[in-house]
C-alpha cells in the first residue's frame, strides 16, 4: 500500500507542476497595466487589483468615489498570468508601493508583516465575519465571499421529494441520495452526485476543499480545534474523521462512475450545469462557470434551475456551509493610510461602493447589511446563510503548503478507485498527513 501511495504521489507532483493552487478561478486574461503608469493625484490613493476582468468595474467604482468625495483613486490591474505578489515585492524594493493591495491571508501575511495598517477601528469590521485578522488585529478588507457546500439542483430535489433544508445529518444525506437514485433513470440523470477524485488536476477539490469540511463543518467561525490539532504533528480526531470518511464513501458510491477517478473540472461542472446530477462537490465559484459563454446554453436548456447548498453534514446537527474571502485588500502602513481607510469604509456601504462591487464586479457581498445580490446562481444561498449566521470558516487555508497536491489528493483517488476500504482510507490519510507534518 505504501509503495502504491508513493508512486501516486510522484505522479501527482510531476503532473501538477505549474498548476494554480485551489482551482476556483482560471488565470486572468487581458492587458496588464504597467507598474505605476498613472500616479494618483495629490491626496489620492492607488489600488493594485489582481483581477483584470473587473478592471472596468473598479474604475467605475473609483470614478463614483471621486464624484462623491473629490478624492482620486487610481486602479492598477495586474492580469495575464502576472505574479501579483512578486510584482508587489518589486514595488516595495523600488519605493513604489500602492496604498491598497491584495493579500491572500496566511499565505502572504508573513511577507508583509510589519507593513500593514491596523484596520481594527473601522466600522465595516462590525458588519462582516470575513475580515482577515492576525492575533486580534484586523489587516484585510473583504470584497467578496465564496462558499463550499454540497451544491444541489433544486428542481431535481423537488421532483424527488427531497427538502434540502432537511440535510443536517448523515442519515438525511443518505436518504436524499437514495430518493434521487430511485428516480435517476426516470429523470435522465447520469448520477446522484458529481464527485471527481482525479488527483493530478483536482487535488484541490478533494485534498483541500473536501478535506476542509472535516476541519470546519458545523463549527463556529473562530473554532479552529481540528486545524490546531493537525498543526500539532499532523494529528487527527479519530471519531470525527471516521464519520467524515463515511460521507466520502457515500460520494464514491453514488457518483458518476465514468468520471469518478478520471473526470475533469469542466466535465464535472458541465454535467451539473446540464441537469445531469442532483448534487455536485464544488463550491460557489461554479456559478460563474455555469453562466459563462461556454456553459450558458447548457444551463438554459436545463431550465436555468435554482441552485443552493446543503451542509456537508457528516455528523448530526451540522447545518453550516463553509464561507470565506479568497483574498483581501490590505493598506500599506507607510502610504496614504487615512484616505485608504476612508475609501474602504465607503466601499462597505450599501449607498456607496457595495452596489458597484456586487452588481458590476459580480461579488457576493460579505457584509450583513448589504441589500444587493449578485447575478450569480449561488449568491442568494451565500447571502441567506451569512445573514442567518450559518457559516463556518476555511481553516484549511492554514494547512501546510502543498499537502493537498503532494499528499492527500492521491489518497482520495485511490479510495475512489477501490484500492482502500473506508477504514484503510482513514488510516492512510492519518499516515500521510502525519508524515507531511513531520517534515
């Protein structure tokens, strides 16, 4: 078993060189603005954005802010595969730092520690649970929210007499799967759930996101019990892990056999978009994929069905989805801090920046008071769960770098391929995680 695992790891590492980390979004495309090509007006601020696809919308946001306040905001968008953090490091060395720039939480904080302004006293911090803080000090302004949950097609569940709100226990999840399976042929479904465990391209979906539900499902946002345990030499909680593994086994049983160990992200999402699965093990980012130019016709032919997210309820009473901001806007402490903070405060207000950020950028607002809803299939379920306080955090972001790609992802694939029993799956995960944290 160890020999097979080692070979699998080697294959994954070789095949995945150069891949993006989490797979939730494709690399940006488009023109890259030259570094500092337009300096902000005196008293103004400069913001470096890492999503060139929202460049026009952010410039509209800046124009609106200048119209209302008289303060100029220069938007500099980096795209086309540019390494944002490497570019920012170059700016720092050249004394050309922007006032506001993007960080990806724990991944980038060590680089900028000591150079970030404290945002703890700002009003927007009281309206969201998605700010980025370290040791109680707020450093990151959230612009959007993404969610991890068991995504579903409500039309199919309605046809099968399944209430997604009832899925808050392993028994309820199994009953829902059985109800859909009984009508699978009648409804023309390929499978109950679109679950793909191919390791070289989808390790992030299994080894990071799905494993992340073991760490956080059902917990308060500030509860890092299982992540803290894992950081202590790769330890796992046996009872919780065993319950969670039973859920993964259920996905293996009710998945699309043609794609279970060889399917791609695009095949998985396209089949869900086309109404061929009742559930899919992907996050809210697939909403953009479902409605993009390559998939919108399939979605329309399937009736533009309503979607939602059920909890990954592997224990009784679990009723949260996992939400987080994928990156944050931070303020450079030696820049125009007061003006930058004023701009962020304005961006968090419904009557200011929220409408543009939601309706033009397509962001799902992380602010409880926001009344705007993005034109995204999963926006409403995220807004509803957030407003109800039914969200858990993404502590998987604090896992040791590369663990999904180099260790856990292949274990999911081997389990899906039938190489392990559920008990062996658990023991192998424990072994590889402990080994990874020992290095």
